[in-house]
């Protein structure tokens, strides 16, 4: 799946969709954690899931401060992100990690795009930089485990 998050014409719409994408990521990580056999992989993915949960909390806080309506759960796209993991389960841990890498490519792209919005709120700047750093760390770890680097 190629995400459209960050291609919206205005920051607020994109930021709300970023929140939904983080909710989607949490759902996918939960499935992956349940399906993986390797405990080291499970532990790393628990940490990454926690990062996404922190992103949800911060985006929710920022939207609330700015008086915006806050999405309260994943989008319909969650079935695509989770579905990749369910299918990958049939082929083992490496396939699950590969599915999660695919999901992380989307979150990396979304955070990169949100960082480029000129109309972003000043109080979002540091969060978006930190969020992108988290997403890059997730993707880098997955690629290292998969031998893609």
C-alpha cells in the first residue's frame, strides 16, 4: 500500500490522517507481535508499537489544543496493514518483518511529507522531527534484520 498521507492540500487534514496512520500501525504491530515466534523480534516490535502509541497521544494532544476534531481510531486502511501481516504469517517471521517494513515505508513517507508543510503549526515542528526519527529507526532495524541495508 502506498500512503497518500501528507499529500493533502492543508496541514490540518494531513495531520489528522497521520493520526489515523499511526493508529493503523499500532494495529499492524499488535498482529505482528502476536504472530512472530522470535522473542527478540517481538521485543523490538513492542518498542516500535509503543512509539506509535506515543505519536497518537501527541497528535491527539496537539489537535485538541488547536480545537480540531480528533480521529479516535484507525482508518479503514488498517485492514490492509494488518492483512499483509496475516498473509505473511503463512511464510514465517521474515515475511512478517517484510510486511512491517512495507508498512514502515508508508509511515516514513508520511512523516517526511508532514515535516515539509509550510503551514504546519509551530508547536508541531519538534514532534514531527522526532516522529520521523522514530520511523527511520523502525525501518532501519527492519531492513537490518532482513539484510536489506
